[in-house]
C-alpha cells in the first residue's frame, strides 16, 4: 500500500517516504524509493513529516505535500491541485494547511473513517468531523469528504507542529483540528477523485474481492 501510494505521488514530484519501521525502508529501497527513519514517538503523521523535512535540510519556503499512505489510489491530478493551492497560499500568514475534498452522495457517508468537512464561502474549512456534518434536517444531495493529503511550506509545517495539541483534536482524533482551534485557516480545493482510503482490514478485503 505504501509503495502504491509512492508510485502515484512520483508522477508529480520527488517522493520521500517517512517511517518508523525499518522493513518499510527496505521495501522502499527495493522499489527505488528514498525512505527516512523517523522517531516512533510521533503522535501524528504531520509531526513525522516535520522531522523528515529537518533531516532533509529543506528550505523554509519549500512546498511539501504530505500524502498519507492509506490513499494508494490517489490520483496524481489531486496531488497537483493541492500543490498548486499551497503555492498560492504560501505567503498567507492566516493559512496553516492546504488540503482537498470531494463531494459524494449522502447515503454513503455514515462511516466514521470518512472524515467530513464543512466549508465557508471562500473554500476554507470551518470544521472536520467523523460525524455527519452538516446534519441533514432537510434534503442534502451530497456531503464533503476530506482526502488524506496536506500541503504546506516547511515554515507553515514547523508553525503547526509548535502549537499545543487541542482538545477537539484528541476527541475526534483529527490532527487538522489543531490549526482551526488555534485560529488558523485551512484552505481547501474541490477535486474529482475515485480514490478509496484504506482505513481498516475490512476496507482492504473489499478491494481484494
């Protein structure tokens, strides 16, 4: 799954796999991918990416796209769109993260692993939740599902990781809520994607059928 995700991302830009598992480093090498060992004590993928950027010695203005390895079918076009949004927002001090969402039919979205996002009129995130938001008191044809991808400059990434963990982040187990809690914005881009996140063993079984 990690290699498949890396192969998708490699169609866009340089790929570095950040991990705390030596076996993943060895597998990455077999497929020609660069991989870095990072601390096993990180509480989020973003913290792991932050350590990786320090190891790599990246410039503070370097744009980094964090593609989570549970998205092996993410399209290169989606990565490119988040990359372009991050480039656009790189000097906006109010923006902490950039990401993407897709619209999907409402009946398919009671799964807590499918993270929902509500947006404001400027395509910035108001809130993310594992619960169904907004609640459909009336007819609602679709809902916005967040994809497992983030864009930031190294400077934005370091600023995010310097913030205290927020209680809503711990409740929902969604690290992006840290940025919203502390008053920063998350810029979102709508994408068309058929990508399916692999969040549980059951997800993996369904894909192998």
